[in-house]
C-alpha cells in the first residue's frame, strides 16, 4: 500500500523497538488504551496483547478498514478521523493510557490538544522527532512550549530510535517520551491564554535579556525575584508566573 507523505506516514518496523515501546508504556492487563495514528497496526497488535481494550484514531481510511477487519474479534474500536478535528468528548480518556507514533508534522498540535483539553488520562507515551522532544524537556534550556507544557504535565525522555527502524526511513532520529499529567499549577490554568501572551513576548528573542521583553509589556520598573540580566531560556516556570501576575494587574 502506497504511503501518503502528506500524512507524515513513517511506520516503525523494528520489532525490538516496538516491544520496547510497549514495555515502557507500563500497560497492565486491566488498562484501557487509546492509540493515535496506528497506521499499519504493528504497535496495535502488541498493545492488544497487553491491555484490556484499545480505541484507535486513524485518519487514513485504508488502514482504518484493514485494522477493523483484522481485529474484529478483539476488544477494539477504531475511529476513522483526524485527531485534531474529532470531538474529544465522544471518547472517554479517563484513566486511559494514550499512545502513538505521531506524525512529525502535527506532533506538537496533537500533544497540545490533549493537554489543553485537560483530559484525565493516566499518562501518554508518544514517539516524536528528537529535536521536538528536546524543546519540550525541562532539563534543557527553557522554551515557550516547555513552559506551556509544565503547566499541565511532566515530560520525560525514555529512549531514542534511529531512522533505520522506520519505513520509509526518515532523515531524523525519533525519541519516545512519557507525559504524566499533574495539578501542581492548577490555580494558573484559568490564566492559560494570558500566560501564552506573556510567553510569546518573552520568547520572541530568547537570547536577549528578559529585561528587554519586560519593557515591551510595561513591566521593566517592577521588582522581581530573579535576575533581569538572565535570558528567557534561563528562567523557570515560577519566574513566568511572577511576570504573569504583574502583567495581569496592569490590564
């Protein structure tokens, strides 16, 4: 079957890494799983062996029909639709493990749709481009998306997978990440849109001093607990909460 480049279809074929992903997902026999973008179903097969049930969301009708036929006798459902357009209220995410080898071109959109919808999933295990994974991680320099994510969850890298493990072979290395939701910053969730505004200003020039960004939102003369000579990429989420609170008071 000819793959569609527009859908970012790079399927993981290496059985060693497929098994390793399922092991790393920590699926238990009683767990219900949601898989985003199952494609040819290589991971689907292994998930069904380990879990109680599986709901898959697949945009390509050809693969959707094949998987439906293949797993007609399993505790398996499939939605032939685009995850970015589906009504998420139609699917119960509560306490479910969410998995997927995400298309490189829409990985961040899928992750943010999950997080911003505040679905009560157990955790997610996603395979994404290594470069994007590094932008999400908090042990690297701060980025706009790493701070946004910290509002909702913890993200940890599990392991890398080389291009040779895929068909067709991509030009980049992939990283498996685990996303675990938390409520540590729940009191700031109602201010999420305002936080995004602040982060957009601060990270417009991440290598410039944070004082430069604060001038643009009329906060240069305010007192902060952090050094104004630092760059935005050197700050932590609580520093941005400080900026957010003062910015909100100015409105």
